[in-house]
C-alpha cells in the first residue's frame, strides 16, 4: 500500500531530514540521508539540502513509499531513503 504524507513538519538533522508518512492509520517514520540529498542535488544543480528537500519532497516521499512497499520491516524501523533510491530522472 502506498504511503501518504502525514501531518507534521520535516525535522532537519545533521545527517538528513526526518519526515512522517502514513500507512492507513499508522504513522511511518522516514528519513532521507544528507548524502542522498546532496548527491541528488548535484544532478539537478542544487547544493542546499533544505532547498533540495523542499523542491523534491514529492519525489523523496515517493521513493520512501516504494522502499516501504518492497521491504519487510518492523513497525519500529525507519524507512531510510538513500541516494540509489532517488536515482533515475530529475522530475520534481
């Protein structure tokens, strides 16, 4: 089941950005690593992690949802979006 955006603001941390998604009534904690943001940013000509997240949030959330759907995890585990998860095309 695809994840949907949950309420709440993303939390910018030194190692990336944490954000909430929903699987039906359940919240799913997700993270996109700083390395993934900066690597992806190079492909679209951006170098500020916060700006990359804001501009490509939909794509990052889609990558988190895709990863969530194809991997098994416990309810307590964080879905971490890595550079490989964002590769391919540069649509926003």
